[in-house]
C-alpha cells in the first residue's frame, strides 16, 4: 500500500510537499524525504508526534534513542508507517531542529495501491520555498487564565508585610 501524505510547514505562507511512501517504510524514511524535499540539512534532531484532529501532540517517535526510557519514545527507524498512521490516525506533527523548531503538520490524504514502475518514496507535488528562518510561533494566552486586572493594582508590600513573622526555622 502507498500512503499519500501532505507535509505542511507551520507558517503563514503556503509551503508544503505531497509525498508518496510505502506502508512498510519507516518513519525515518519519511524524515529523510521531508528533510530532502524541504532542503533541510538533515543533521539536526527530529521527532514525529502522533496527533489528533485538533493537532494536539501525542506519542513521540524520535530519530535517536535519547536514553530516557521514562518518556517511552519510540525510534523512527523501528516504526513502520503502517504502525504510526492509518485511516483512523491521519495526522502527525514533525519537528526538525529543536533549537529552531521547524514544525510541520503531516496529514494522510489517501491510502492507495502502488503504480507500476514508480519508485517510492517520491515527492509528487511541491509548493513554496522554505524561508531562511523558521516561522515564529504565534502563542496566545488561554482566555480562561488572563487576568484583566491592572498589574499596578497589586501591592507587593502588602504580600511581604508579615513575612518576618513566619516561623520557617
């Protein structure tokens, strides 16, 4: 089976690649196709993360064994495409270079049969050019946790007023 995927750079400009890869290829194979097709150096740490329909980050698939077995991260080289994605798990997040945080949304568009004579993996469509620097993520505060009060209304002196009376020793 052939997985048809779209790898979209998390940016305001349209920058994406449509990729075909076999179901028995590994996530490391997909990592290599992504780095090559977006012309990334390929020498930085990277991870895939399972994702739900709202792009919430789930289980990690790391490029290398980080030695921290408490996180339970699986290795890309040991994870087949068919084990990471299927018709009910159609989204993944891919982060390349944890210092710069190049972030891509990977979405499964279709699962089809192979085309005779085609070599996989392959990029079947590309749009846009990778910018010189990773896009700045736009973080917004959750409105449930935003304090509408003016910060100047808070009196530090009132808080520390009885500090010396505390029995900490």
